[in-house]
C-alpha cells in the first residue's frame, strides 16, 4: 500500500476543515492489527452521481421531465468528469488503497452500437491514475443509470437487454479490462425489489408512473423503464444481465474477480413470526445469492441500516434511535450482520462495496465508521472472508431523487466552485486504513 504521511501537518493539509488529527495509539498497539495487511480500504462513487452533465442517460431525462420525482437535476454534479484526478489524489492522501467508481454506459455508448473511443480512453486514464497512486480500481459497469435509448427500448427487461449490456461490458473490457482490479457488474439490481419491503410514501408509485410516462412521451417511445423505479418484478431480467455480463468479462480475463453489488439490509425479527422477513429474503436476496454461487467470485455488500419486521410488516425504529438524514436508522452493527448473512447465503468472500450514512453532522459519521468496522471485525474473527471495505461515499454527491440534500461524503464539495474539503471522518477512516487498527471508539 502507498505510504502516506499521517503527520499532523499533512493531515491538516488534506483536511482543509482544519481539525486536529487525533493521535493513533501506536505505541500501545505495536505489531497488532485488527484487519489484515492486504485488506482493501477505499471509498466509492458512481458516475452519474459525481461526473455531471450525463446528458445521454435515462436519469438526465427523468430529472428534467414534468412531472418528475427528482427534487432537482444533477447538473454539474461534482464535476468529477474533469476533476477525477483531484478525487484520486484525495483518496490517496487519506491513506486509502482502493477506489470504487463507475464507467458510464451512456457516455461510452450514447447511441446503440456507437461506442466512444474518447470516453473509453477517459476511463482508461482514470484506471491508470488509480494504479499510479497505488489505488486498486474497483469498477462498476452499471450503477443505475443507463443510456436513454436503452431505457426507451425496454431496459434490461427487453428481450435483448442482457445481450446489449454484455456487448457493452465486452467493449469496455477490451479497452480497460487488463488494468481493473475488481469488476462489479450491476449496482444494487435488487433495489426495486427491496423498496417494496420498506415504507414508501403512498404517492410514490403514482409519481413513478407519471414520470416514466412523461419520459416515454419525450422519447417518442411507447414506454420508458428505469432500474431505480420499477412497478414490475425485474429480478429475472437483472439476473440474466448479470450472468451475461459476468460471462463477457470472464471470457476476456478469467482471473479478474467479478461480483455484483447488492443492497443488503440487516433484517431483524421483532417477535417469533418470521414470515414477513422470509418473504423479503426470498424476493430480495435469495435469487442473487443463488446466482452468486455459480456466477461470481465475490458478493458485494451495500449496507446502510437495519430493518425490523414483525408478522404484519415493518416495525419503526425504536424511540430515540439515532437517525440518518434520509430517514434510515443509524445502526452500526448492521454492517457486520449483513456481511455474515451474505456470506452464509453465498459461500463467497465479501467485498463491502458500500457502507455509510446520510449525515450533515460529520460527528455521526466519525462515530459510525469505527463502530461499524468493529462489528465487521467480529464477523471476520468468526471466519467470514472479507476482501475490503469501500465507504459510501467519497464526496457529498447527487443522491438521486433527493438531489443534493443528503450528505454521504467523507469530503464536502462546494456546489459552485467544486472545491473539495475532507471532513474529520475521512481522516478517521484513513488512519484506520493505514494502521489496520481500530483505535476509535466514539459514541453515537
Ligand atoms: O447513493 C446511493 C448509491 O447510488 C447506491 N447505494 C445507496 C447509496 C445511498 O443511498
């Protein structure tokens, strides 16, 4: 791993917020590590959420139609399309050794069959930039957004949806594949199934219908579909797309570890009856656990919270529980519990492709990171193989329909100047990554 200067002066430089660096209890802990030396420590982003002006994508259209569910359009986002090198510098300076990011299908194939060499070269420069900085590039091939033409022709559910995605993966692999460290085919392909088991506002599905109808009209297509918003069960279509993508990637580089990034909540029972939780597990996770056993080298776990279920359904968080600004309960033990569950279901090593909280008060994140990692260590000590952890997110970025409201970042971004400023939580994660030690024990 790249050696990073963790001196107070260097940290103050990285953290323009100017907060003093808490000292590591190095002398007390010499020679001991809580996490293996080869562990991947990273942060994660998604192309549409940070790059800006992703105009050929389905999301751009959905953000601009009337009516829309989006609180605001993504616009310039964090301008990472141009500022990606600064982002990589930050990841490195924080002391991390991995960066998860997406390659944007809508930029690479803006019209069916028309592939942009210039955009492939762009992502090639990002991958090389990671390698030059000692960061393992963990590349997501599709993170919710797809080309607008793909959404208008039936999305992954169309008869050739999986083949079209596999063709894109093949082209991207031919250009970039020799330098990728880990490949994630799809980001949270189970999210629309999962949303059925959480309490959505009653008007949500009506809003989805109206927005998709407006997008279909604007595209001159009979229908418009989306990965984030689906009324139908899209699981089998998404599973087929993952399998074909996995095969396309493996055909070109059999040794490259390939997985899928699943949304996994820590589903807990209140009382004895587990029928509701069992139904959720059958619909949301089990089809993905099945395909992971045969068509993946690792399972990507993306965890943000726990949910409690009784016989009638979702039970609200306990009174007084700490809450993230997106309404999810902050429950640090959910990370370890989800990792254990995903490993039990698949038998595969786990890569934490996302974990984090929406919080404008960074003190919550400063506490959440070490506490969730403590739970993760317990699970690793039980024998669950964990390849690494990538925190969501590197940057305060575009949170889909919620716009720029929820702040998940280790680093804030000025919405006008795009100036990045690392938060104290970034230093905490960096120090844990550098030392392999959990010497932070804040309370929520
Ligand atoms: O921002 C999203 C990301 O795109 C997918 N996983 C959950 C994150 C936070 O809600």
